[in-house]
C-alpha cells in the first residue's frame, strides 16, 4: 500500500496545532517565484553578496522512548494563563528578531531507513524510493532540507538550496542558481538516489528533465501554514523510510510551537502588521492571505494588514495608497531584504511607508529570511523570537518542554 507525500487529515489524528486553517498556496507561491525569476531577480534574498511497501519496523535507529516531559505545552496553551503585559510598554522603533543559534538538533542520530517505500507524490504520481543514501532536498524556503537534517539524515544530503544555510549544510553543494532556478546539470552530476522538492522552483522543462532522469522525484505540498507542518514532516519521514523519527520530530515540533505561543501576551492590542517583501530598489510587495506571514502574524496576536485591506492574493505591489490605507502599526520584513534595499532610512523613503503609525514610530521588526517563512521543525524558535521582538517580553523557553530527543540512538 502506498502512502501519500501529502498525508490527508483523515488518515491520521491531527496534532494539537490543528485549527482547520488549511489553504492552498500552490499557485501564488509558484507564480511569485516565476515572475521574479523572469525579471532576473531572486524571489527570496538568500544570495550571498556579490505508507510503505515494507511496513516500518522498530530498529536500533528508532528514537529512544520519550522522556517524561516537564509539562504538556499544548495542554498548557489551551488551559493556562497568558503573560499579562501592558500594551503601552511594547517596544517602538526598529527591532531585530534574533536566535540563540542557527544549528539543527536532530531528533535521532543517523537512523537506518526501512526501504523501499512507495509514496504518492503531491502531483499524484506513485514513486518508489529504494535508496536514501544520496538525498537532494530543495524548495523556495529551505523547509525540506531542514526536515531532512532534523530527522538525522543530514549526512546523506548531497545537494541543497540556498536557504538551507545552517552550519551543518555549509559544505553541501548548492544546486540552485540565479533566481533559485534548479541547475539540472549540477543535480544530475551529484548522482542523487532521491530528490525531494515542490513546485516553487520548477519550470516545466526542469520538471520534465528530472522526471525523465530515472531518479525518484517526490513533490511535497508547499502551503505555508502552522497546521501543515506536521503533515510535511510526516510525509518526508515516510518517503525516506524513517517514520518513527518523523513521529518523534512531530511531537517535539508541536510541543515547542505550543510553548512559544503560550508566551504571547494575553492582551497584544491586536496590532495591524504589514509583511513587506523588499529586494533591492525595485521589488516591494505587501504579502496577504495564504502567504504564510498572515498565519504567523495571526498566531502571535496580530492582524495581517494585507488581509485586512482586502487582498485576495498572496502578494501585491506596494503602493502608497494601499499602505496608507492599511495603516499598519508595525512592519515585518526579512533582514536580508531590508539590507538589500538600503536599510531603514531607504525603506522609510518608499512612498507611503513613513505616513503610517508603523512609519511614524519606525516600528520595523526584521528577521533572518532563511527562518521567517520556513514552517519546519524550528518554527517554535521562529515564533518565540517574534514574540520577544514584538512585545519586548523574554522569549519563551522551549528547552523546558522538549520531548523525545534520540540523538544518542545508534543505526
């Protein structure tokens, strides 16, 4: 029996983060990448300057039994009290959302895949994966690479995208070129045993070349929501023959996200937040429903400005009329994009941006672009950092609620 690379909710119990928020973002994200690629500009600012055919079975590589968790963070999120903070004390002015480190904490050390498996790719094809020793994982945000490394299979990765830029992947060849287009010649030259990707980086020509190469190519859902994280992790783990590691990683990821959300103040003031995508002096877009930024903003107690003013697509060019009409209380941007546009002063010179409450207070929150919209196993850290940056409260301690960590397991 085959398992889908997108696991429908009916096939397994939904995790504690499920809120019925599923939305399709396939067309919008793929279109954004294609439009900016055609313009000769990278769609995201990561460039450096200048179920199985063989049922899964327990093995020595399976995650160790879950340790007693200090507290169930997701239960606490539903029943516990939120921090009480006076909105008048929230920071104004520019703030950079930071992380303690950029490393990956694998849920298990070098698990042994149980293969072959046959899965249903997100595009409907059935794909058999017989070998996970040479993995290429590529997508627009680095999500698939982050999942593979978090499953403990980082040593098997032979090719990556630019956003998969954490230290553990530093020496792995990048297989994306200008505008994040896939370099098919480089990919095939690395002799991968399996390719994990989605529609965001693929032209019709690239898709045809990959699928005719004889290498198993599995596509995944690229929708950007908190509710989709569990399914994506499960799908990748199933495809690579390590479902037990996937289940443990889902549990840890859920617990950390819940702990981070529990740090959101009880009264946030519901700030209207505009997520702006900036790149150089030419690309300025306001993101809206289905972009992923809207989900993050809502979950940390804000309102997405793009959605509030009636955007029906994931992004639209920033106009002075639109941004003044939105009247956001804060701007959220990628650090890389802010720097590429010339910094805070240059950003405030964009027509309309200074004529809003956010502009008048220069309330600009920036975050590393390789972390902001990844929606992978480290999303709890992303939320915790945003909570600290937006509200001036200490970042929630995610280590206090870490669940199973089988890093000492043997293959």
